C-alpha cells in the first residue's frame, strides 16, 4: 500500500505548458484515416490499416514509443477504436458489404475476440464511443445502424434511430449518459440526429451551417450546450444552448479547414476543434470565442484526436495519416481562471477519476474553511484499508491520489470526514 503525491509544475516558458501542440513521435504507415483513443494520460491507442491489413499501435509512455500490436482475429482495416485502459480496448472493422465485427482485447492487443457482428446489410463500423463518466457503462457503435451497450461493451443491441443506409458521418458520435446521445448525418442538409430519452424517440436537428457531411458533434455534460460542424463549414460552426432545439452560427476565425472534429472536456467550458488541414482551436467559454493552439510546422492530414483529464490537467493527442503524433498538455486552472487558492463556498467530495481505474486514481475535495479532515478508503465489506489524509487543512481545493497496486479488483469506497461534513462515494478498481 502506498500513497502517491502528485505535484503539478507549470513551466511558462518551456515546452510543457505552453498551450502549443508538439510532436512526440510517429507511427509507421498507419493508414488513410487512423483513429486515436486516449484512456489515460500516457496510454494511447491508434488503429487503421488498409483493406486486408489492419493495424493497431499502442503507447504506454505518452507517445514517445509505440508498439505495433498483433491483429489476430481482425480481418479488415479498423475504422474506429476506443481504449478503456492499458490492456482493454474495442475496435470496429470496416467492410463495405456488412458483416463487420466489433472486436475487443483484454490483454493489450495480443488477441482480439468478436463481441458483435453487424448483419450482412448493415455496413461497417465507423464510430465508437463510451461515456467518460458513469464508469464507462454506456457505449455507442455506429455502422449503417446504431448499436448500444449498457454494460461496458459486453452486450450490444441495435436501436431504431429512424435513419437507415449510409447516413452517419465517420466519428461524428457523442454520448453523455444513459439517455442523451446522437450522431452527425452525412447526406442531405447539415443535420444531427439526437435522442434525449434513450432511443424512445429521435429528432433531426438541422444545424445552422452549410454542408451535408456533419463530421463534428459535441455536447457539454449539462446536455444543453452543444456544437456541430460539417466538413465544409469552417470557419463557421453551429452552436446550441437548449439541447439542440435551435442552433446559431459562430465564426471561430481562420486556421481550421476540412473535415473537423470536436472534443468537449467533461464538466468544463473547454472545447477543442480540429481540422484535417492540421489546425486546432480551443474555446474556454463553451464555444463563444476561440483561439488557435499552434501545431508543429509541416504536420497536416490530421484525421482524429482525443483527450483525457487527470485531476486538473488535460492531455490531448492527435494523429496524422502521414504518421506524426502530436501532444498537448493544458491545465484547467490556467484555462478557466479557477485557482486552487480560491476559497470554496461549501464542502464537496468529487467522484474519483478515472473510474474504473488501474491502479491509480485521483480524488478531489473542497473545504470552505480550515478544518481537521480525514480521507479514508474502505473495501466492499466496510473495512478501512488506507488513510489518505488525516490532518488539519486550510480552506481550498485538494487532489489526493490513491495507488491501489497492492489491492485486488473490486468495489471500494472513499469517505471524507470533518466535524461538520461527511460523505462517501464508490469507486471501482479494475485490473
């Protein structure tokens, strides 16, 4: 048992927190449209390949080195990938005539097995996403129809979204929770398809920009604020403040063109938007204003990007079809102007992140005044197994990390206690 102290250092004039992207390395011949998934700050999965030559790459050191993984069990190129942790990932095969497999590995890509296969007329998988909260329980996969899992990808069912055929844009997919999810359409007017009641009903939302291939869609965790764009609309993107009922156009400025994607950092006003020309922009006010986050000279043909958050740090990675992989590290405190030195107005115990985790997770809490606090971890039968904090702390926002390397998989609880406040939350260690 051990406790890890994580100290975040801000280097204003170094290459770490300059709010610029930097190239970490390259992968070799990843394919025409490689996908990327970032489940942990230093864990990155990339997949694509060519017709009968699928490729999967994985890095465990923040993109510095890459391992080309076996693709045993996969017969087609991979159009979408979702990493769960260091060892577990899902990947969707691309096959024009249908019968495509949704694959899973639990041993770091050494072997892959089929978890679902589309019917012969249902096309191939070109989008895959899980909730970044709710323990990753809810997932979506898109072929020519939409499929949903409510048990972390163990089982999948086909949903009736009301649109059939080749109607969904690649990677234009978002899911917030059990009820709220949707995808961009790739024919007709610029539209997104949304459900707010777990597929009981669906609506077409016509967004306020030009184009027919809606390649980007993203929503705030509050399910009210959202953004969407087509492959030809930049510098114009479409914004909603009422859950998609109406949309208005926003000019994000020059620098981004081509097929674009949107990534909204959960529970924050921070959004990233990337264009295939290599331009990437960021908004820190829910999409109202935008600034360019410079990318390395000569890096173009970006095809996909993804982000993960660890405490107050955001780690982003993007991949080019030419092979380069670029990285960005942002601090939410700097971006949003919220400082740990500010005094909270109430006690609060946040949900640990990531969750499930293996083996380290972070626990954040707030105290509005100086107090003696105790932060403890308990096993599933209520035994106290570790004390993370047991001292007087000043008012502020704190982050503590728990290293469960010496503990077995299962459900654990963490409890914050003061003279005036007590709260307990659940977390899952999944090795």
